[in-house]
């Protein structure tokens, strides 16, 4: 019923705990696919020690690093035989009842595209000081929404929260309908950091979303995980430009002013400056991005063009 995909890159330190937390699930109708993206640590040695386990259907090693975990997502999904997909990130681990409880909800309503559960946030390896995503989200959004389980129309979830930020917890907390994932795969954009948010938005456009308020996932926050590199220069802004371009073109129910405010928040947070604008222009052409997003960068003189270099750049893009 379920295909579990572990995409690993240099997480040898955490692999045993991750793989064991999958293989020992109380729910037994699953296969496990392990993908390694050309790790340089001793990940292969650990993976090979599990190769003959009857639940492991495939072990795939990349000869060259793909540069994106979302490419590994796609590879795993295309290999999967199950009706549901769990992308179990290699540096996290799960409660042993994770699959049991989440599959129960998905089986009740086939119009649910994904379900996610509450998660514990482990700072480095400090299991004494644990924060939960539900408490964090409730505080940030001044709500009690994540204190209870729910099933919502995906478009309503987008309007309420998912347009503001990626309010779905990390990918390890999510169980997908394979049908919903195949509908959006292969990803038509080249994401390195926010491909998960892009996936959730696209699925919620056509499916319901469910949340289970039980802490069944353990998300490990440490110095080498991908989320630590989010604000990595211009690439960060470019990916958000691509994401908000998709929203602009496909989600007509979103208020343009709301979209503009959220987009500018991310662009300015990253310290975007005028000398980056020619590169943004290049991406506009490459991805056929709506010039509206580009013109937002000049709203209220937030980013001032540099004379000679960027003069009349907006009109040229139009």
C-alpha cells in the first residue's frame, strides 16, 4: 500500500535511526526504496548492511550528485509501487505508528492529496529541549488551528496559510497520495530549496489536505540540513520568483495585493539589491515569468535601479 522513499546525502550519522524507524513500523504493508545521492561519508556501508531486508525493494546509488533532493523525490516516486508515498528524509525519524495512523485517514477519503502530522523539532541532538511545530505555528499565526486535526479543501488551506509560507511541516511528516504526486511530476521547475512548498501548493490546488495533531515525526534541526541554507543569496529569491509566478498564473482566487506583499517580504528578507536585477531579468526570460513580479521589486522605491546598468530594465522586460 505504501512506498517509503529515503533520499540520503551524507547523513550516515543518522541513517540507522532513520531506517530502523521505517522498518519497525506497526503498519507492515510497505516497501522501502533507498536512494543515495553520491554521499562522501560512510552512508553506503550503512545502507548495504540493510540491503537484504525483505522490505527493501530497491537501493539506488547516484554516480554523480544530483544537486537537488527534489530530483531524488521524482526518481523515487517513479520507482514506487504503492498507492501512497512517504518521503522519509534521512536525518529525521518517526514514531513507529506513523504509517498506521496516517494511512487510516487517507483511506477514508480518496480526495485527500496529502496528510501531515504534528512534529517534534529536535535542535541538533538535544532531545531534552523539544519544540513542536503545532506550538510554533500557533504562535506565529496567533491561532489554535494546529491544536486539532482537520481536513480542508486545498484551496482554502492555500488562502488561509499556505500562501504566506510553507506551513506544512517538513516532508518527513507528510504522507502523499501517489496519484496526486504523479499528477504534478516530473516537476516542471528546477528547485533546490523550496520544491516541497511548490509540491504542496500544486496538490492543494486540486485535492483536499489533512492534518493529524499527533506528534509522530521527529524533525532534526542541525547545521548541515538543507533548510539551513535557505537564504543562500540570489538563488533563494529566484526560486521564490518562480513559485509566485506559478501562483499568479494558476491560482486566480488569490488577492494580488496579498501575493505582492508576501513576495516582497521574501525578496527583501534576502537583501535583494539592484545589482541582482539583470540576473532576475534573465530568469524572467528563461522561465517566462510574468513581468508583474519584476515590477513589484520597484514598489515604493524598495529597490532602486542603478543608473546605466538597470535603467529602463522594467520596460524592456515588458
